[in-house]
């Protein structure tokens, strides 16, 4: 009995010494979980946004209705519990046996709130043409001039960039070749650092201004570009605008695409299964001779959305739709760049739209 009392007293001292250690460990768990979980949620939401954007591009290729859910809030609660225990047993003829223990547990309870993007303001932003200011902003923040102009514009002067591709896939080949050539010339001069881009203003007119420096003026690409646009060979500036152009002003009238038009334009780069083409689930475009037109001629070097029967291992983003997997390959840098720029355009055009629709709040299972 004396031995048992000595062990119990020792256990009490041990538990008193152990308790601060347990509590200190719990206080450190919160800090560690915050650092880890914030990154996890960041990655998960970013991946979910990419998957939703890709899903809607595929939907448009099939002429299905696009739909967007915004993650409006993420809340999570952490519940901490800690404990310590001691126990002893006495058996006849055997010294007392003492059991000591301590435990700590953390329980996470995340809740995600979704809000559908709909309503008058969102639809107006979705259908409205991208402002010329946004086109200049993209061009001046590191994106390729060729990528920005081909995605955002459907016309400069008399040159057309597949304007009927801003909707469901057309049955006939759109006009695009002179525009595509002009934009590639602009890129060539830009890569040679022969031009500067700025937002030009003249009274009530706001335009996209391309100014050629001494290097650009001497390039044969510049002369070919001016000829394509119908401008004087000695011109040192090109300005195109979406505003009405008064008589006597040397500006080119331009048309930008709407956000939904940009998404339709890029959706033609979705590689659909042959079976869906044969069954009429997607529109097949043909040229004047009736031959099948390859949309890679227009969008292939901008965005290529591939298809597979099973989840692709090399995908940077993928979604399952109509029994097939659609994805962007991680090594396709051009497609990834265009997709990233599309995400920025979506945020610029639709990100500030107020949502008055009901929200959906769901607990997330661990």
C-alpha cells in the first residue's frame, strides 16, 4: 500500500508537469494549421475556378448553357481538445502498476458559401463589348500583343477576325487570314522593340495607339502592315478605336468582342470526339468546297483543349463532361497563357457584378 501511494503521488507530480506541455502543444497546433490550411484552400479554390472556366468553354462548344458559381466565402472553425490521465492497479502479491497518458485532438469544420453569378448586371457585363481601355491594359501588362488582339478584337478597319466565331460554331469558314497576318506583323515589330503601345485620347475619342520608333519605321514588316490596313507608307502611328470616327481623322474603327464572344471564340479550340461530330452533337465547319475545316487554323496556336477517355495525367486542369475528359496539357504553354489571360478578362468584366440571387452554403466533409 505504501508503494502504491508513492506511485500515485509521483503520477500527480508528473501530470502537473505534463499539462503545460500538452496545452502548449495545442496552442502551437492552431498556428501550424493556419499556415497549412490557408495554402490548401488557396490551391483548391484556384483549381475549382479553372475547372469551372474550362467546363463552360466545353459547354459552349456543345451549345449548352454556361453557368457560373462564385465562391463568396470560406469559413472554418478549429476545435481543440486535450487531456491527461493516470491510473493504477494493485494485485495480490504484486507491486502497484501505474498507467500514465496524455492526448490532444484538433477538429476542423469548414463551410463554403457559393453564389450564382446571374442577374441583370452580370448579364450586361457578360454580353457587353470589352472596353478598348481593357485591351490596352492587357497589352501593357506583359501579354503578347498578338494574343491580346486576336482574342479581344474581331475587326480592325476592313480586316475581320472571324466575327461570326463570337457565337456558336458557324457552319462556314469565317474570314480571318488578312487580320491574322496583320497581327503577326505587329508581333514581329513588337519583338524587335520597334513600337510602343499606349491609350491615346483625342477629345471624345479613346483609342489603342501603336507608335513606331526609328527601328520599327525601317522594318519591312511595318510597311506590309500599313499596306494591309490601307494606311500611308510613311505613317508612324496606328490608332484604332471603338468610338465613332469623325471625318478627316486618321483612325481605324475597331470592334472588340464581348466576354461571351471571347469564350465562344476560344471554345472552337475544343477537340470533340469524332462520334459527337458524326451524330450532330457539335457543329462541323466546312469550306466552300465542302471539305472539313480545321479550327486549329484560327485558334490552334492560342488554345488547344484536348479530349481523353480517362482522366489525363499530364493535365494542368481537366473536367469530365458528357462521358469524356477535357483538359489543357501542362506542357502546352501557349494554351496555358491564353487560359490565364481569359481568367483575368473574366475577373475584369464580371468580377464586380453584384449578385442578388440566393446563396448556397454547404459544410465540407473532412
